[in-house]
């Protein structure tokens, strides 16, 4: 039972990143090298799971397929949204309508950088 719980947790690891990217409509801060390594690891894992001479339990195959699908969707998000715009890393942005504006919560009362 513990092994199945561990498989389920590992398979759902990409979900928080997927949700964060969707909410922000950006992949800012998510490195392409991480995505590439995840996809390469998925390809090797799936090759082993489905071409191994010894029998592999279906739980591994199902969780591996789900994680591969999540990682592929992260690739689609990266293609769709890109790495995000380079700007002030201390600004929190919120998507509103067509553009991206600074969230009211983080707007400074006075900009002290240029005094």
C-alpha cells in the first residue's frame, strides 16, 4: 500500500506547477532545462516500463503515463506562454484583460528607487 501511495504522489508532482502556470498565464521562473530533463526522464521511464523483459506492474505504467502527460502539458504551456517577460523580480503581476498590470496589493505608495 505504501508503494502505491508513493507512486501516486510522484505522479502528481507536476500538478502544482501546471496550476501556477495556468493562473499566471506565464511560465516565468520555470526553467526550460528542468522541463527538458523531465521529458527525457519520462521517455526513458516509459521505454523501460513497456519494453522490459520482466513484467512491470500496471500501477507503475499508469502513474508513469499520467506523469508523462502532465510533463507534456507543461511543455505545451511553455510553448504557449513562454518563459515570461523579464522585468523587476520584486513585482507581483496579475493578468487583467489584455495586459499585465501590477497587482494593487503590491503597488508601492511611492517609488523610492529614483530619488
